[in-house]
C-alpha cells in the first residue's frame, strides 16, 4: 500500500513539474512585450526597457525559469505586478473559500448521488426514468446558469438567502453556511448528475453478481447487502468519476464565485487574467495543479481501501 | 485469384446501419424534437443578417431597457441594443465558436487516436500520457491563463479549448481502434495486401464513426457552455455578441430587469439540453440496434459449435453467463414447448418402510413440499416467459433429493425459487412452496430474510464469483452469523474458524484473513459450504456444488457434503447434471427436462428401472462413461444427448 501511494505521489509531482514548465513557457513567451502591456501604449520606449529590467524580463528565459523554480519550491511565487502583493498570500487567503465550496459540493454530490443512484437501480421503472431525466438536465445545463436560476428564485424572489456576499466562518458560522448554501447547491447539481449515472450503472451491474445472491441466501437483508457489499464494489468506478467531477467543480467554482461575489480563487483568477498579471496567473495554475494532484492521491488511497486488489498490485 | 473483397461486407452493413439510425432518430420523439430545435438554431444563425431587425451592436440611448414590442420585439438591453438582433447574431458566434472547438478537438483526437491505437509503440504511450495531462487541469483555468497572455479572442480561446477537449475523442478512438485492430477481418484486409491507410479508412473509421458522432454532440454542448461561461465572466471579446456576453449584460441588471436573462439563458440551456438528449438518444438507438445483431451472432455460433456451447453452459452454469446467454438459455425450454406432447410424470413409489437415507437413518418429518410450481419471467412486452412448469417435489429431514437435467431444464430456477432469490423479473407464478408449514411462495421479503441462512441455506455453483472480492473471507463468514444468530464478533470469529477447520481447510486463520482472490477454487467452495452451514440450517440447497471444480477436488467436496449432511441431519436439494453425483449422494431423484419433472422416485428404483425415454437416454449417455476414456468423452456424449433430445 505504501509503495502504491509513493508511486502515485511521484507521478503527481511529475505532473506538477510538467504543468509548471509548460505554463511558464507559454505565459512568458506568449506574453509578447509584457512591459509594454503593463505600462500601456503611451509609455516611452525608455520606461518600457526600465520596467522590463525591473521585472527581470530582459534576462534569458531559462534564467528567469530557474529563478522562478528556485523560489517556487519554497513556496515563493513572486509578487503581483499590479498590486505588489505576494502571490502566495493573494492565493492562500482565498484558497480556503474555494475549497470549502468545492469540497462541500463534492460531498453533497456523493451522498445525493448514492441515494438517487441506488434508488434508481433498485426500483427501475419510474424512479429510474426520473433520475435519468434529472441527470440529463443536470449534466446539460451549465453550472452558472443553475446558479443564476437559484439566485433569481431563492435569493431575489423568495428572499431566503442573500444573493451575494460571503461571511467568514469565524465571523458567524450560520451566516457562513447561509452564504455558501446556494453556490454549493449550484455546483453540486452538476456533480450529482454525473455521479448518479455512474452509481446507478455500477449498482445495476453489482446486483447481478453471484455473490449478492449468496450473501442474501445467508440471511442478510437486501438493504444490508446493497449498502455494505454492492456499494463498496460499485464504489471504485464511482470514485473515479468523482475525481473527474472534482476537477470540473474546481473550474465551475471560478464562474459560480463570480455570480455570488464570493472572494475565492475565481475572483483572483479573473482579475489577474484581465490585467495580464503573469506571476499571479502562474501561481494560480500551480496551486490548481497541486490541488488536483492531492485530490487524485486521496481518491487513489480510497480506491485502495475499497478494493483489496488495488492495494496489492 | 478471386479473393472476396474484404471491404465490401462491413462497409455495406455499416451504411445500412447508419441510414436506419438516422431514420430511428427521426422516429424517436425526443430525438426528433432535439434535431428540429438544433436545425432551427443553425438556420437562424445562418440567416441572422436577414432575420435581425437591427444591427446587434448599435446602441441607442432612448431605447435603453426598452420593453418588448414595436421596433424591439424582445426589448432592448442596458445599452439600448435590440435584444432579438443580438440574440440572432449571438447564436451565430456561439455556434461558430463551439464548432471551431469541436473541429480542433475532433481532428487532433481522432488522428492521434487512430495512430496510437493502430500503430501503437512509442506514440501510444506519449499521446496517452499527454491526454492525461490535458485532462488534469480544469479547462477554465487554462483558458484564463491563455487569455491573460493572448487577449480576448473568442476564436483563439475556442481553438485552445478544442485542444483541451481532444482527449475525449482520443480515448474513444484509441479504445475502439485497439479493440478492432486484431479482428479477423482487419487481418484479412492486411493479408489481402491493403495499405494501412486504406484499412484505416475502410475498416477502422467505420467502427469509430458512430461513437465519434455521439461524442461530438456532447463536446459541442460543453464548448457552448464554457464559452458562455467565459463571456459571462466578462473575459470575452466585447465586440462580438454572444449568449454569454448578453447574460453578463443582463446579470448587471438582475434586480431591475431580470427578464433580460431569459433569452440568452434559455438559448444556452436549451441548446445544451438538445445536444445532450441527441447524444443520449443516438447511444440508446445504437445499443438497441446492436442488441439483436449480437444475439443472432450468438445463436449462429451456438449452432455451429454446439459442443462448445453446451460444455460452456454446463460448466459455468446459468449464474455466471452473460445476460444475453441467460436469456437464450431461458428461452430454450419455452421454445421447445409448443407442439410438444407433455408426458405424464413417471412416479416411482416409495419403498414400504418409508425409505431410509443413504446413511441408514430413517427420514424425519417433511421439510419442504413444492406443489405445481411454475416460475416465469416478465418480458418487456408484458408477457411472461415460463421456465418452470408444474414442478412438485418433497424433501424430508435427512433426505437428499437430487434434481438432474440438462442446462436450461429449470433445475436451478426451481432451486432459486425455493430461496425466493430469482434474478430480476423472475417470480413464482403458480403453485405453492411449503416449508415447515409456511408458504414461501407468498411469504414477504422480511419473512424470507428470517428463513434464509437460519433455516434454508444455499451452496452456489461457481465458487469464485460467489464470494465478495472486496471483503476478507472471514468477514463474509462472520457477518451473517452476527445478523442471524446474534453472536458477538469474537464468538462469531471463533465459530467461523471452527467451521473452516470442519470443512477441511488446513490453516483456518490464514484463510479467514485472506481475500477471495488469494485462495484456490476448491478452498473457496469449502468456504462457501462453511458459510452455508454456519447457522445450522434444516434445508440445504446445493446448486451443482462440484461442477466448477477439478475432478480430484470434486470427490473431496462431495464426501464433505455427505458427512455434513449426515452430521447435521439436513434435508438437501442437490442440483446436478451428473448421475454419478446422484448415485453417490442422493436418496431420491427428480429428472427435469424443459422446465418439467419427467420422472421422480427413490434413486434405487430409478437406477434399476428408468421408465421415461429421457431418463433412459441420460443413462445411456453415462453407461459409456465406464470405458476409461476420461472427461472429454463424458462431455461429448452429454452434448450428443443435448442435440438428440433437442435443446434446439
């Protein structure tokens, strides 16, 4: 098991290194005359050269990259070109907000998807068709549209929630819950749609397995067999889908945060993108890659826990 | 040399399938509506300049937020631009952008998938790794990063998004191509001297075309959604009207004019839903078309090679074969029924002393009495397929009742119906199953759960698939004992170890801690026997308990069963297709054929004087077993019997 985790960890590190390298290359080459863009068209050639020197942009690319890497490995991603704030600070103050949205949405997706998926797989008939319809709609309609719909119905028309704004957990736990409820639901609906289909399919498959009949012949109730044995066996493929969903939710959060004016990574990302704040963008890409790698590692470990064969290989 | 053209057949078949798929799409109401909607969308995008009442970008101060009507059929937005005109042009740009992403994704994905799948080697691993890399990051983050350096060009971001989506096509094409690469008809084409390019064009592309079309519909929907998302964030090209930018504009007025959101939001939502539904309908129709074809092939193969099929069915059995084969197997008795004369059941009388078991004990009270049992499966068209008909049998305490017959004769179905554990759609449609005075045919699920394990136990046929691979063998033994007998964990563990020792497992603790894939088939079957007897059942149902085992192990397991039966004085229903097993273990035997019992009675009388033609034929088949020709002969004679007796 330890070797399995170490191997996954190593491949995750390779992934982060490759993504950083490619992103650095594209951002700094593709950026063209960066100093000119920061200063605007009215700046003189002299000040542009000066700015480029100040940012170290006049040095060869590999030199800049080595410099960036040597700082990045100790968590220093430089400072923002526009606000002067340290990149790592700008990100770390927001990352918790985004992660609480995405993790909340992932957990809700998982729980609701298990209940709906098992219900559809066991009952078939109309519950099955209903779940299919919900899945298709949840999958097809983009998350931010769902978010907008929720805002209009529950915040503006019914007034149950505040349409925008974010309350820190430390300030007021109940206020925090109410401020992230709608965004989490908006994100979760898409996740539920994807995972429910997978659970439904895996449960239908698992129910046909011989061991289900044998376990029931020993006097175990259908519920017990389904929730203990069938779900554990159906869990592997469902977790794989959940991992993919998590990456999708991370992206979806960027837009949903904008709808609800939540100060998460999405806001930083949009601002940095609009300004062309390359150190900040670079930091965001790397942090996202790290989050994705960590989540995949956690999912892999869960897979190993669910399936003894994975653990042994 | 007149070689048959290997290109001809698959190509024609494929074309016919494609035409009928499109026709089926039109016949399917959901598919038709989705297609009509998308067609209208494309038309309005093409003719936007003709249809739009005004220029989409002309702002007019006096028309700011004008209500619908008059010069502005759908009103005007916060800059006084005509909403209908913007919507029409936005459709144009949104669709074009999505199409660009689709084309980029499809070209890269399909080409790379074909090369990697067909030629393999280094390109295979490099491109697979690259596909994984592209899928690792959320698309929107990559697009934001690209936007930071490349500026707000919709075309550029959609092209980049196309690259990000290409793994979807790559993986699909790669999987199908590596699957067909070694098919015989591709080999034939290669032998016939066709170039790789022609083989790919003729044989491989036809295979991947349908899934690629389905994937294309999904991808287009995703591209529309992400593009709308980017524009909604205000990161798009402001000079180009798009659904996302309209939404962004309307979002700013969400308190005063929430109606403005209706049009762009419905355009995005409906388009995405239409594309997803279209993809789903296509997939469903394709699967439905593939179904009967596969079935016909199965049947052909069965007709050509009955030996293989019969051998396969009798060793693997009903429980582990695919749904398709199971359906076929179920059909057989019913199919042979019409026109067949139902012979009366030959009943041999019990000996006058009431009979003694093979161990010499007199039989106890009656445990199970099945009367006129009929089992059927609900069919999609509402009819019921009957697989067991008018079956009556009786088991007393201490008595072993053999059920013998060919695969598909309904013996396993009869066994499962006593446990009330028939597969989906199967149920008792007539008759009664009386166990210790209780009618199981009409018992509730809760009552059955109480009886199973505690009173009636079951030993399956295939040891490996009947253990849950995710749990240790020990936990699978302990769990039922805790539930049924209410034992504590340590008591149940102790008992489980004792049981493992009792069934002849050399190192009980090691097997207890092992996972099912770590033990041999013979061990697994012993574990299943231990599990079946763990709660002291009165009646044991053993479904071909030795069929899947090696010959040497078979004998050991049979003698274990005999010992346990005598020790616990259980009634047993032993399902088998082997008269040797019947002679070895059974007190009574019922011969089943095509869902009915044809002859029943004490083993001695039936062995001494079989009366029914079918029983005689079965005996004739085993008599040859006496010659020392080994297992192969046994299998073949049995199959010959199958053909002769018509499981057609």
